[in-house]
């Protein structure tokens, strides 16, 4: 323990002092604990017995100690180690439970995990008992009895008792301990009249983590008042605009936490929008790479390989520093921060990609992500580039005469720069860029007759004028989902802002993306 006055010695630079402060925890006015101390959490809990985060970490430390005692018991069969295990594991479980009760939601899954592991340990201990005291049949019967108790307890935990008033961990039915899913969009479901709705006020611009915790915490409080009715918690900002919502349908259902897309980031200023857009382009390319290969690349520049693995011609530049270099260490110099993290087998791919790629800027913001897709409306001769429910590009296109353009779900299977490059430009019906569809007879491509755009004139392909096609080619990665149909109901566009972002993308010719093959698409 140290007082603040003891930290800054004569001759200590302010920079050194700042670094020291980063490793110190101010637990009381003027009193600090070093975070580098191996006993930091235990000392903090000793001084602040009600600190829920300290409870959590000490609980985990005690769990590890308990497991050491249990391992010694398995090895030696000395009863002393079993007694020590039971004593320490109870202390651990009690601390984790108290931590969760105080609102430290990270403890939720550890509490449930420990319950399961403690029961399994008891079953194993029972099976190791001396057979002179327990015949094998008795062991099996006892095990079945424990399992029956477990089943009854778990069933009770997830039953909703009408009018239940939850005041402590031991008496609750764990409904608010159900897993919750965070969804980065506005809800589209219609709510029944039986939902109890509460509005909370939060500051716009708070982090996603804080917003989620506010929503879940308030839902928990409402549940404690009434455990029977479905709950809706709505978060509004200073302008009375909704920015998030938590929904619990009741019963044993999970909690859905909706974090609305950061429209303020997207439309409040041009650079904010451009940052969202360019980040979405890079993440979409990485998303398609991982979806195809099953792993993250070691280098983000692997997305710009030569044909046929050219997900992107080049990484876009960030709008603040006009830099597209990749770094693994954040320094605020612009470009892209990439973390080639390990992927668990059941990882949510969108979440993995969102965490793996971020803008390397000092003004760190949480940027929502949904992969890019293409929507082609044959009736209205339009091609829209979508990110979730938002349109980021819309181009006029020509489609097939006599309804020859295929409808349905397709993908971008190839990206070809200067298709049929040996054909004179004036005669090249495919223009300067082409993206072959998974129906290999058709492609989205440029044209040598721009006057045909907006009409039903092709042999089934989708034509754009060359300038639009070069822009589309620069932002759409390989394997992007394409949906072709007539007159879809399109979502609302972003507010009108000046999208002077051509300089952020590389539209230049790149010989590594050329292919000498002669193509025979519908044209």
C-alpha cells in the first residue's frame, strides 16, 4: 500500500509518473494498490469487501486452489485433501455468487459452470469411495439420485414463479442469468401488449459494453419486481432518440439485447460515414476470406492477392489519415489495425471479424459490422450495395431482354480486371471490369455501350457504365452474396451527405488481376 505523496519522488519525470499511475489502483482517496502485485485482488477485497470485481477474481483464484486439493485427493485418497477441497470450493462459489448478485455479469457463466463441475466432481468422488462401504449398485443408485436432484434443481431454477420477489442469490430462480445475445441492429419483431416497457436515459456515444450492461441491469431490476411479465427496456439519449433495447419474452427464453447501428457515426459527418464504409469494406473482405478458408490470414494484405484470390484490389484508405497500411500495434497513425486471433470452432464469424480489424485511429469508436451484399432489382434496373439494412451504393444497370437475367441467390465467384483484354476497348462488351456470378454463364460487368444502361437489352448479364463498375469492383470482395429479383422492398437509405470518397479506393488497373482467358458470358 502506498500514499500518492510517496509515489512521486524528487527527480521522477511526469512521464514515468504517468506510467506508474497506470499500474496503480486508487481504492481510497490517496491510497493505492499495485496491479502488478500477485495478491492485488485479495488485498483489494480485504480493503473493499463489497467490491464485486474483486470478489469475482478472488473467487476464481480460490477455485484453482480447490482444484489442486481435489487432484491431490484423487492421487492419494487422503481424506484431508477432500475436506480442504470442499471448504475452499464453497468459499469460491460464494464469492462468485455474491459478485453476480452485485451486478458483475461476467460471473454469470462461471457460477453456472461451477455448479455443473461441482456436481460432476461429487459423482467422481462417490465412485472412488471404498467398496466396503458402498457396493457398486449402491454407487450407481446414489449417482442416479444425485442426477435426479440436479434435474429437479435445474428445472426449478428456470421456472417462473408468479409474483416472485428476488432479493438474494440463494432464493432467485436464475431467470436473469439466462444467456443474452447482443444484436447489432434494430428489432423487427412486433411486441405483444403484455410486455412491460421501461425507458432509461443514457448518454449518446457511450461504449457498447456500457450500453449493454445498462440494459441488462435494468431488465434484471424489473424482473426482481415482477417475475411473471415479459420485459422491454428502451435506452434513449439526450435527444430522446432510441439507441438500444433489451427484450425478455418470459419463461425460459433468452434475453435479446439490441444495440442500434451507430447512425450518428454514419451520417453526422462525412468522415464518420467514410470510416464506417471503409471499415465495412475491409471487414467484408476478411469475412469472405475466413468463410471460404476457415481461418484468419496471417497478414491482412493476403486479401489483395493476384487473380483468382483477389478479394480486393487494394485495402481502402482510412478517411482521417488517408493511410491503408496494416499494423498489429495501435499507434493512431491511420490505416488498419489487424489481430490474427485464434478462432474457436463455434465462434460467431461476424464478431471475430469485427474484433480482428479496426481502424488504426486515436479516436476509437465502436463501429457496427454486417457483411456487404448486392441486391439487384430487375424491374427498376438498379443495383444496390447493402450493409445489413443500409444502402451504401446504388447504380443504374442494364438487365437481360425477355427476362433472361436469372433470379435468386448467387455469389461473386471471380473478379476479373480488363476481361478479354486483347479485344479493342471499343469492341469489348464487358468493359473494364467484370465479376462472374456463381451461375457461370452470367456476370456483372462494364460495357462499351453506356447508352444501354437502364434498359432490358443484355443476354442476361448485368451491365453498368465503366466508371460505376470500377467503383463497384473496388469495394465488393470475392464470394459476396448477390440477390436478383423484381421490385424488392428496399430499406431506407442513409441521410444525404457528400460522399466524395473516390480517393479512398484504388480504381487503377492492376495487371495481377488480369486473366488471359476469353470469356463468354451473356453480355
